[in-house]
C-alpha cells in the first residue's frame, strides 16, 4: 500500500507528467507529413485556457451535476443533475436540452439523481441505466438503479420511456449520505456492477446479509449474477461481489478488465482499491483515517485478514469519480487513470503497474471536480461540482480545434 506524501506531490503539482511538447511538435511537423487528429471547435465555447498539460474550454453550466456519459453512435453527452434533471449536450452545436422522463428522486444531502450509463447493446436496445436516491417509509431512503428506453424524436427532443427500478440498496435507512450508487458495466457487457455506500451507518458494511457498504454484481436485468462469491446464500447476500466499503464515488475497469474503485475515508484515509471477488476491505474495522471526533481507527496494515488498499490519501482528495483512459488523443496516458478531486480541486493522475498504482501528478482547476469522462475522440470532459458547475473540455495544450461549419 502506498501512502501519499503531500510535500513530494507539491513539487509535481503543476508539471506535465509526459513530454506533451515533444509529442505535439511531432504531431504538427509539416515536413514529416504527420498531422494531429481532427478536433472540432464547439459553438459557444469560452476561449481556451491552459491548465498544466491541458487546453481547457467551458461549455455551459449545470445545476449540481453529478455524472456524465456519451451516447454511443452520436457523440452527445448526457448529464445528470442531482435535483432530478437529465440534460443533453450536443458538441456538434453547443446546444443543451432537457431530457424528459427522468425518475422522481429524493433530493437532499448527498442524494438525488446519480449515475448514468448506456447499455452495452445500446445501439440496438436504446436502453439507458440511471441510479438515484429513493424515499422509503418512516423517513428512510436508499439508492436504486433503474433502466428505460431513450427515445429521441429530434436531435434536441429526447425522453427516457418506461423507466423501471431493477435494483434497490437494502435496507433503506435514515439519513441522506453515502449512497455511492456508481454504476459500471463489465468489459464483456454481461454484468452490471453497482457501488452501494455504507449510508453513514458503518457497521452494516461488515454484515453480508445486506448490501450496505458493498459492490454488487448483477445481470443486466438487476438479478444476482451467477457465480458471485456468496451466490449460494441467496437473498441480498447473493448480489455481493465485495464488501467492507465506506463511500465509493469512482469505479472503472482497467485495460486488463480489472475493477478499481476509489472511496472516501473518514477524517483522512481516502482509498484506491483493486476490487477482488469476495474481498473484505475492512471498513469500519480498519482505516488509514480517524473518526471525525478524533478517535483512532486501527490502520489497514494492522489487520491482514482484510484486503489492503493500493493507495491511501491523508490529507484527503475527496474523490468524485474515476476513469481509465483508452483513447488516442492523450496517447501517452492510455491505460492510466484520472480521479476527479472534490477536496483537492482538480484531477489526480494515477499510473497502474500490475496490482500496484502510484499517484503521478495533480492538476489544479481551483474548483471541486465532480465527474470525469472520455469522449469518443479521446478528449477529456469534466464537470465542476455544485450549482453552476461548468462543463469543461480538455485537449492537449497546443492542439488547435477545427471550427464547425458557420463559425
């Protein structure tokens, strides 16, 4: 396990990790006949600003944005807003439209509309998955995942139809924190992984009779997947893939098909974990942070029966999201990860080597970053947190975007 050293990282903070200047010079050298891939400018974008290795443009503001996903085949970006709105941004025009049919959500605290993902067979099924907070009886709440069919009558008029809940976090509890509800499909498209936070109740994360503080693996219809580690026990237990988690807000598969997640610690001790079938990650029995009242928690290393974190952070980065990059635009970064930092107010770059990982650099955006995703052309898009959070497109510094027709 690696514990970050803020003093060392501060010296790396504003420096590009890879030789972008050399790469860009090679891409633009007319003598060699090479040229950079075409990247279109977007109507309504702000002038580009340079942040570390990135050329950054802004493309509108949103009301507490939480997640974003590109629609396969169209390049349109769908964005969830925590109060319960679903928006669609079209990079071809710069237009932002509201999508109808978003589910009713329990909005408040950390709850509301959460993640969004397009089905692996979306181009034929038109199925879209979303997560959100749902109210229950007696002032209780829990995360749910639902799916529906996206129907677009025109390029600017879309609605999610026949949305239905396929999975519920259980049991519902009081409070409006630590839903997690991040969703990812397995690389083979057969399974849906859902992060289920500890709901600030702590102890249930060690109780495998419920799905609090777990990652569950489901079939695409929400039923428990076969060959889950406790499938023979039935009920909620049969859904569990791993447990002992606190508040997972980033989760993605690497190029080798392995699942990684990043979660909030308490006062210190944010974690990056390589998720393994049946593993117990120890919360709340262990953490490299302390309770908010100052009471100590045994460190991860003191209990070898629990799976060890790959990286822990104190001070925290407060992760908001995580992706592995696989595009060609940032070719030197293919196979590495970016974590959206809320407390750290930027992007954290992670290099993976086998089962190990290291923090390579941080890039300061002077704003809480809630979500990060990669476009089909390889550009990186991020969403700032909170009301008025901006949508930002990141290109390698020095790349020129080609104007759209009419600009």
